[in-house]
C-alpha cells in the first residue's frame, strides 16, 4: 500500500511535488511516482536518490489513462496527488477511479468548470466510498483559507458570520510553462469566454444555489463598467482574472458549512490596483485578453509559440527571487459592519516561485489527508467523503503551511487573532 501516489510525476509541477515530498515528508513514507514514460520516471528516481539518499525511495508504476490501467494502481494508494493536465482532457478517469475506490485525491487544476462537471458526475460515488476529493487545491487554497479564518473569527467573536468578505489577491507571475499555456487555451476551446467574462456573478457555479443568497446592491456605474472600486481597508481594486474561480471554491465552502458561514454569506475577489486609472487599465486589458483568447486563430498562434518554446522551461532558481503570492481579505463581525471596531482582516504571503508554491500547497494538503487517514485506521470514525474544498483541511492545513514558510495572519480590532 502506498501512502502517496504521485501521478504525472515527470511534468514540471509534478517534479516539484516529488522533490517536496522527498524533502519534507517523513523519510520512511512509502510512496510511488507514476506516469507513462519508464525512462523519465527512472531518471526522476535517480535524481531523488542523489538529493535525498537517507530516505525510502519511491517505487515506480507505469500507468495509462484508462479504467483498466488506473483502478489497480489507485486502489494501492491512500492519497493520490495528480499532476496530469490539462485536467479536463486527461484526468477525469483518475478522479472517477478515486471516487469509486475510496482513495483520497488532490490536484492543482485551474479549470473551475471541469470541477463543476466532476461534482455532478461523481459526488455520490465519493460520498459512498468515503473518498475526499479536493480538485484545484492550488491555486484556490489561499483565498479559501483566508475566508474561512475570517468567518471562524467572526463566528467565535460575534456569534454570526461576516455576511460578506472582500479579498485582494495578487500573483506576481514572471514565467509560464508550455503546459500551463496549453491548459488556458484548451479551457477556452472547451467552454468559450462567457464564464471568464461573468466576473463575480459566475462564482456560484460549484454550488446548487447558482446565485447569491440575497440581492446584491448595484455597484456604482464606474465599478460596473470600468472595474474600479475602492475598499476602505484594501484600497483601490479592479477586475481579477482568477477571482471568479477562487470565489467559486469559497462559495462551495460556505454552501457545505452554512452553520459557520451563515445563509447570507458572499465572497468577492479583486486585484489590487495603485489607483483609479491603473484599475481601469487592468480591467480593460483583462477583458480584451479574454476576448482575444476566445478567437480560435489567436489560440492557434499561441499554441505554435508554446511549441517553439517547449524545451525552455522556467528555472526555479530564477523564479524564487522574482515571484510572490500575496492575498488580503477583510470582513466585519457582529452588527458593527463598516466600523473600525468590527473589522477582521486576514493575509497570506509567500515569497518565491509560484510553481513551487503550487507544489507546497498540494503536498502539504496531501500530508494532512494522509495523517487524518492514519488516525481513522487507528479506530477514529471515518470522515464523510465527497468533493471538498481546501478549508475542509482546517487548522491542520493552516499550521502545515505556516511550518512550510507561508505567512498567514488574522487581525481583529483587538490585535492578532491567529
């Protein structure tokens, strides 16, 4: 039995996951790297053996993306970490095998509409088998965890949810792999541009509600048409390309735990801006890029460019000094909305390569699932399966990220809360 099965281990991010597991997991963990190329898997195993000679080396499993090939391998594992993308093209059989076989599952998909399809198809199977399925744990974990921490604090301090949380998230991206570019282009091919243009109004796609729980007051005309808004705590904000996907995960968290979040909970995510004109420029540029990606000819040209640069992968050493992820979110507690006294703010900061951050978010989450499964096998009541969100992993996950160097803070009117 494998504790961790890493599928797609020889891809760019999959290799970073393998290195993270080898460096940070217990040295005696029994794990496996898997893919279609035996030569590449053996090369990765040699690299890991040279870097970490004191640990148990991973076994190798060759697998094809078919039911007959996947099911026997997946059933050997307690937790599957999947890096086979574009996920909507290749990974549905992997999720199905885990959901039906009772194996916990995580991936780092950015394809929100694919996740919605998975929930519709395999939610019942996962619940029945006890499999915990967390697709898209990266990049959505920072937004989901901050919203959960604010909600938890307001519930404890004021015996109610925050009502609305506003977040500003920024990823300082300096490089993109050909695989990531292919995923973006294939997503537009599969689903078009309408969801990406929908903004926060499309962020209920992962819940049965499909719309906000209460009427949303109309934003000022400037905000609706040109994307600019001003938050008293977060400052100037504008349209975020990744905001709807993160909001979809947060709203699913709220729908799964209404006693914590409250029936009227809403979450909105924006990109921080330096001022009104900067916000308007970013908003217009974002919409133009989305519309251009909707055009097949443009996607075709970008695919050719990606093929030309396929051998030129980003250097993690360079990215460590050039990239960062920074999120801030704010909510209000009690009946004190709009007053300084009731404001609760949470923040997350991680300096360094965003691809390494993806591996960190995914593998720390997998370790939490593995530890929980170990406790369950020792007699603790098994947890309910199904499609979950990153905040399902709770403070164990938050503490694990902090231990891995991620700065996560929660601040209330009385000072630091967590």
